């Protein structure tokens, strides 16, 4: 890799994070289809019910941020959009962090991508229980954790490979 500026590392990291998030979503979508789901990708990604009970943890974090900052409730109709904005924002932000770290190294080790993905995965099982959105990690079985870990390994690997290719 060539030497890059901090801003260049952040920009490349953001692009790599977006590509990694896309890859993660495609892996999750493939699992959805393999389990009998019939939705097309865009309907699966952006459609579905929009209420706070049917969306995942990223939406709940986004809702709490919105309601905490603006001191007013966020209507159900924004649940699905909040989920996507929080998920994509987090994936791109983590890519920026990867870019800053990766941009300081002359060469990324082969295990950098999967290690990064595993770190992002573990961080969710540290922060989300503290927010009351997940149970502590030890209360999940391996079969519950493995699919989410696999998706994050895809994210980390694709983010790293994209960053390395662009750098």
C-alpha cells in the first residue's frame, strides 16, 4: 500500500465499509432465501413492517439517539428507515475506523479482515446488552451466535479487501 493522508484513509475506509455492508447484507439475504424467504433483495432490504417491535437492534439504537437528542418520540413509520440508516451508518463508520488504522500500516496482515469483522461483532455483544437490547453473550447458544458472526466475518473480510485494493 502507498502512504495516504488521514482524510484519504477515512474516505477509502468509508467506501470499503459501504462495500462490506453490502456484502454482509447479501450474505444475510442469501440466508433468508435459503430458509425459504421469497422476497426480492430490495423488498427484503428496504420493505417489511415498519414498527418498533419488528425491527432489529440498529433501529432501536437509532430510535434512542433520535428521541434522546430531540426529546420527542419517533413514529412507527420511521422504524424501517431508522434500521437501515443505523445499520449502514454503523457499517460505514466502522469502515472509516478501519481505514484510519489500516492507513497507518505499510501492509495489512492476511487475518486483518476477519479479525476486524469479529471485533465489530463482539462490540455489539458488549454495547447492546448494556443498552438493554441484547442479552449478555453467554446467554446465547452457539447456534444463535454463529450466523451473526459469519455475517460479520463477511463484512470484515470484504471491507479489508476493498480497502487494500483501493489503497
